[in-house]
């Protein structure tokens, strides 16, 4: 049975007439509901960044390293889930999978609401509940892959930026709203889970009733996996670890880091970092549309390196104001880099597809379709790899504090990674000899 607005068989966003008459309205409607569902996904994914700071007050006797583990496990689970979520849209349809993935968020929210009221809960069970929040992290891969099919190449930077920013704002939402709902102390900590239940149901219903599946998005698992043989898939994935991995990793760790390093600073300020990074993301996509994705990405990594050095300096001089300020700059730069890195993906794979196609209309149309499918697959795979930062950054900070008494060693490693990403971006996408001699059509598209 096909429901109204279930499957769309003819979809050609690159056709200006089709786009103006039909495509734009449908694409925008799907984008709105995609953002809503993804925002909830991020809220659930990062809810433990707030809950972990309240567990000691609720009577839980977990160590600092165990608290950082609870913060990091949703990142690992979310990253791993993004791989199957990437392949779900071409298999089941974007509208269908958005509704199902929204309903899956009921699992971590109900588990959280049940366990946080029981201080005798063993750590392994609490860790399992925290890991289930990874369902929220998986949503991003399917959402971004789905939305990439709806918009023409000229608008992908802004569309993907808005979709991602709407989701990323879920981090700021959870870090702002949960403390207000829970109140002082931890007497009502279960509300951190129950808060989202009606919104989850609304997101699933809205996706089912108002979103669409695209027949043109269908592809086999083998076709999607073919992009894994392209070196640019993994180069972009590494860059995305540096940008999005930093954003989600710092978002998860920032409240607990504030609590452990500067106890006099209220953790209610933590939401400002994810908020700044989320708002910067569509700007990064728009700047990449105009200036080139590689240029904006390289500049973002340079600012992230300077900001990480600022965080180190502030910690060494025990300057909480400088610490928060440098962290905010780090969030903004990572947000800009998130938008620009994702904008590079459709540009790179469109350039490669067109470079190997003949000049006749049918071949060009087929090349554009292949580029959209490849880009969607790469977006999902890169987002999965990048999300590993949500695990590694909190774990590195926890290990650094456990081994040395502070997070400086971890930030020194992060600083080295940003320098590596600067070099990687320049070498593959800005070095003139590469662009001219090995992939000429990429020169205009990527930079």
C-alpha cells in the first residue's frame, strides 16, 4: 500500500523548470521535518553530557573516569550506527526511515528515565543505557544522506548546512533545557528522559505524514559501498573527524570539563559552545558555496589550532574567562569547518563523475545522478567516521586527567591533529600541481 505523498518517482532538481514549479516546495517541506527529527536525535544523543554531571548529586558513586566514559559511549555507539543508517535511506526510503529512527529514540529516553532514580544501578547497566543514546547519533547520517537527494547542487551547501545546524542545535537545546527542567540538584533527574517523549512521537508522526521517499535515491548496497574504494571518501572522512568530531566531542565533554577544571564556573554556560558551533555551520556551507570548500576548511582548522592553543594557555594560567572564550572560538571554527567540509563532498564527486562522462545530455544526466548517489553515500560514511570524535575526545580527556591530573596532554594531541588536517587539506585540495595535473575539474569545484 502506498500512502499519499509516499514515493516520488520523477525527481530532477537540476531542471530549473521542475525546481521552480514543484521541486523547491517539496524539498523545503522535507527539510523542515528532517531538521525537527534530527534536532531531537542530537538532543537524545548528547543528553548524557548533562546527566553525567548530576549523577554524583543523585547518589551514584562513579569515578571521574567512569563519568567521562558515560559521556563518551553515546559517541561511539552513534558513530557505529551511522554506517547502517547511511544505507537505510536508499533501502527503505527517507520518509520511512525518518519515522522509524525517530521512534527508536524512545529506547534511550525511557532507559535514562528509569535508571537515574536508582543509585544502586551497576556501572555496566548505566553504560548500556548511555550507549543506547547512540540511536540519536545515527539519525544524522540518514538525514543528511536523504536531504542531499532533494536539492540541486547549487543549493546543497546551504541545504545541508541548515539540516546539520538544525540537528546540531539539539546539543545546545539539551544543555540549556535539561538543567531548567531537572532543577537544582538531581531530585528530578528522570525528567531528562521523559522531557523528549511527546516530541519524539510528534517527529515520527510528522515524518510519516509529511515527508516523501524518492525512487531516484534507491541504490543497492554494493553500489553504495563502491565509494569506499575512492580515496577522497577517506580523506574527507579524516577531515570530518577534525571538524565534526571536535564539535560533538567537545559538546559531550565541555560540561564535565568545566565542572572538574573550574568548579566556580557554572556548567549552565556549556550550551553556549554548541549553540555557537551550530549557528556557524550553515555559514560555513554558504562561505564554501562562494569561496570554495577547501579554502574555508583549511582556514577553519587554522583557527581551531589557535583556539586549542588558547585553551592550553588558559588552563596553564588558571584563567576561566580565557578558557571559556577559547572554547567558544573552537566551537565556532569547528562549526564553520563542518559546513565547508560537507560542501566539498558533492563538489568532489560531481567533478569526478562529469570528468568521466561524454558531453551528450543523457550521459551528463546519468553522471549527475551517479554523483548524487555517491555523494549521499560518502556523506553518510564520512559522518560515521567523524562521529568517532564524540567517543575519542571525552575518553582522551578522561584518560589525560586520570594519568596526569589535567587535560593538557589531551589538548596537545588535539593541537597536533589540527596541524595535520591543515596539511592534509592543502596537499589534496589546494596544492596547485595536484589540481592541474591530476584532477583539473576539481580545481573550481573544491576550492
